[in-house]
């Protein structure tokens, strides 16, 4: 009888833990959505520096105090690092590791963006609208659409969420178009490889590392750490 | 004497010929296909997505109430959309094909695959086809199933792995 009681207590505890873990994932996506909703309402600044030297994002201007790192063609802002950090923490990563992963992510994102623009992959409003409309259809058809719904629910409205996605797409869509072209070329050259999928996955990581190295990112401490080319005229 | 011997031999031959029934065999295939889409939140605030098509075919020959499943092919195609962080998929890393009993226990997991030439429709980013030639017999009453499970990973996503299964009844 005692043994049965112990087994029952253990089973109940296990079920409880499973529920808590599941609930944590649900509420973290909600936290992420809440954070995105708040930053989507912030007004863009009128700072002295442009975050990139070319492309649509050139219109984003920041102050010296907002800059974390400076590269050859892109500036890494504190806000972009904070956003990625919040994301990794919501995914269960420790704060220390989240900071490291966030820097890596933003450096790669900016390096990919400037390369995509230099290769002619900038996008216009019509292309962004089409991309976001396709994304809406994909979300509505997805097996796990409830994940995105939890993020959307934290915005003032679903339209507010998709308006924010239009802003994100200004960075993402040039990168998507550029890397799809790279992938197509890679697959053409490696068509007879036994596992070309895995080959491309590794190649993409290698491309990101190479582009980050080319940017030679440095922590900004003084204004002379930032190239004059970034100063808005 | 010759006649008696010959008669016996002839009778024996006739008995064997009449007793031999032609064995009825059927060669056929069973097939299932599925398209699934998955979405992932990513650190930049955007969404990455994966659309995956898997077509699974078991080839078999049937003798009376037994079927021998002696070949299988898995054709897959996918379209991934993502910027810095995008979903990834590769046959050898993300596909798990096996035969299961009625109760769900694994009878055999297929490990040796050979690439097959295939064409991927322009709608998809990539795809391929692999075949495996392991052979196994099942009675119709066994209610065994062939399953191909696949997963798609988006490293760096909030919930990084999503998966699905395509099932073929082996009875």
C-alpha cells in the first residue's frame, strides 16, 4: 500500500511538472509578443548616425549612445542587441548566454543585410506587402499556428502585428532573396552530392562567419570608433 | 512389366501435375503523401517558415495472405523561408523510417538508403528521393504499419523543432 502511494505521488508530480513546462513555453511566447508590441510603438530617432551605408535601412538614424559596435558597413545598436537578448531569454537561455548569442545573431544579420544590398537585393514597398501577405497565409495554414497567435494576441490588434512585420521585412527580405540565390547556385554546383541538404546548411553557416569577419566589428567607446561615412549629412 | 512401370511413372507425373496449383502473386505498392507547414519566431522579431512534402511508397508482392515488402522510396521536397535564422532539413538527419507492429513497437528501422534521381518542382527550394531494399513479410492479420517521421529544425527559434509523420498500412 505504501509502495502504491509513493508511485501515485511520483506520477502526480511528473504530470504537474509536465504541465508547468508546457505552461512556461506558452507564457514565454506571450512575453516575447508583449515586448515586440511595446517596441513597435517606439518612434524612430533622429540621431546623427545612419545604421547602414546603403539600402532602405539607411533612413534609420541613431545617437552615439545607442551604438554598441561599429563595422565596415553597418552599426550594431544597443536596441537590436536587447531585442535579441529578450528573445533568447524567452526561449529559456541564461542571461549570460543570451547576451553572447544576441551579439552573434545581430552581427550576422547586419553583415548579411549589407551584403544583400551590395549585391542588388534591396526591396520596395510592394515586394514587402507581397511578402507579408504570403506570410499571413503561411501562418494561417501552419500546423503550429497557435505559436504565432500567442505573439499576435499581445499586440493591440492583428493588423498592428502585421504592420510591425512590414518593418522587420525591410531587413529580412533582402537577406532572404540574397541567400536563396546563393542556395540555388550551391545546389546547382553540388547536384551529385550524397547529402546536398546538409552541405548547404554548413555552407550557409560558413558564409555568415565570413561576412561577419569582413565587417571587423569593434565595440564603440568614442565617436572616432565610428567611420565618418555613417554620419548623416 | 514395362507397361506396369511406365503406368506407375505416368500416374505419378499426372498426380504431381494435377496437384500443382499456380501460385497467385501480385506486385503492387502502397503510398501516402503529406504536406505540412510550420512557423517559427526568430530573434529579429520576424517569422521563419518551413513547408515540407513527403511522399512514401512501399513496394510489395503478395502471396495468398502474406505480403513481402521488399522496397521503399521516400521522396521529399521543401521550401524554407527565413533570413539570418532559417529552418533546416536534410534526409539523413531528419527522417526516421520504420515498420511498426499493431501495438506500435518498432519491427525494423531502415538505415541504408541509396539516392535516386528525381525531379523537384519549381515551387520547392529543394528535394530528393531515396530508396531502401530491406525485405520483410507480414500476414494481413498483423496490421503492421510503415511510418516515415520527419522533423524540421530552426536553431535559434523559440520552439526549435517541429515534426510530423506519414503512415502507410501494410495490410
